[in-house]
């Protein structure tokens, strides 16, 4: 299905050259923000945040205000008609009549794509459950470009919750497109990277390995990407508590790291990075949040000026198939077309959440 509007649901929607243009524009804005202060004069952005957010929501809002635009939206669905049972389709259809661009954060995988199917303006995915977070990836790309001076030939360690970490999934997919990058995936077996992301790394020929010890690999890393063990993604508090303190970066451990390694974190932080590390010159996570505002300014300008259409559904409709991911948007928004992409002869992949389903013969 092809939309009448350009959308950003996944960075895969656009070629790598497009990502670079957005990142380059973000760097220009960082260096000369006053030039862009009226770039969105007369435009309105709607922010629909169905789950809590500080950095993503505020950086998008600040980005639009710094560009001269205006804002509508909600940061709590209880304060909207969602609380009355309104469908995602109806909410986004209505709000997109009022706005020039729509930014959505949602706790259900595939929600942004589902909204884009019928929205009457461009939609930007600001995070859909533990699935994807493309604008955090653009933030990370700008951070790496400014802090490391390059996006290639880096050894990147990703540590913590790799199964639910949408920032991790999006970053791995993006950085696997640049030459010479290698990944070290640091997690417990319960939190290891989903198979569909590993398949992307394999198909790109990008070297990666899975380990359980942070200390073992720390000396070889150019970048350490720490993540929070996300309590809200676990089925029970007991499961969360069993994992929460597994990986903590301390000043003692950091002594073995390269002097020019940088530490990134999508934030919020709980206790996975000692507060004392904040003063270490390698700690770049607070600067990373500021880079996010600049790259989102660049993204808003780009999306509002794009004269393209986005293909949202590439697969085929299987009305009898049911996605096995209980947190897929197709389970709550029953009207959605059940679109799947065939993987070989025996698997179907849901186009909303990328969960795979074995075909019964």
C-alpha cells in the first residue's frame, strides 16, 4: 500500500544517502541555528504521545518551536477521546486534519505504521513499543559524526536490554549500512537481540558477536551504547528484578576502556551508569540528548518539504494468519489489513511488528 504522504516509520523507508542529508542538515543547524528560526513559520505539528516521554517529546516540541512552528497534541491518552474507546485510526485521522505533520509515540508495536495508513499528513514514528525508534537513531548518527568524526570503521558495544531496546534495533540496522563497523552484543540470554535484527546484520555481512561480560570486551570498544533494563516491557516485576542489576558501568570498570571511547545512552538512566561517570570526558549521553533536538529540527524541515510517497505495505494479505506477538497493533486495531512478507518457504513476517510466523502446511 502506497500512502499519499511521506512518512518516517523506519529508517529503511529511505536510502542511506537520505539519512546522511538529514544528519548533515542537523549539523548545520547546530552550528548556525539562527538561520533556521523561521523555517516552519505557519506550520503546526501534532504530538500524540500514548506513553511517557521526556527527551523525545520535548526535543520534538522544542525543535518545532525553534523553527517558528506551533504545537497541538496530548501526552496522556486519558486526556483525549482515546479514553472513550476511539480507535487509533479515528484519532490520527482527525488530528491529521488539523496539523501539517504528526509525531507519534505508542506502547504497541506497529502503531505508527498503522496510523500512517490513513493519516492525512506525514507521520513520524517517535517509538513504537520495543520495536523501532528511527529518530533516536538519527540522534545517534549525528552524535557519532560530531563526537567520533565518522560513521564507519567503529567497534560498537551495545549492552543491556537488547530484546526490547527499540533504540538498539534501529541503531544496529542503520550502522550495519556503513563500511567496517563491528558490533559486540552484550546481554543475558533472556535479553539477547531478536533474530530478525541478527538476520539483517548477517545479510549485510556485518561482523557481530554475542557475549555476556561487559568487562571482557570493554577495552576494544570505540563506542559503548548502554541501555536501561526496561521494567515496563516485562510480564512481571519478578522477571524484571532478576535482570535489572546485571550490567552497571562503574568508574572502576571504565579504567580499562580506551581514552577516546564514548559512552552513549538513549536515557532515561536508572542505575546502569554510575553518576560519577557523568564528569568523565567520555560520557556523551547528555550531549547526545541535545544533538537529538538539532537532528529533529532537520527532520521536520525535511519531511515538510519532501515531495514523495511512502510505500507502507509491501507484502500480501493473509486474512487467516494471526501475528503471534501479543503486543502487535493488529490485535487491538482489528480493521488493519493482515499484511505479511514471505521469508523463504516456511515463514511469514508481520509488516507491523516484524514478528515471524511459521506457515502450517
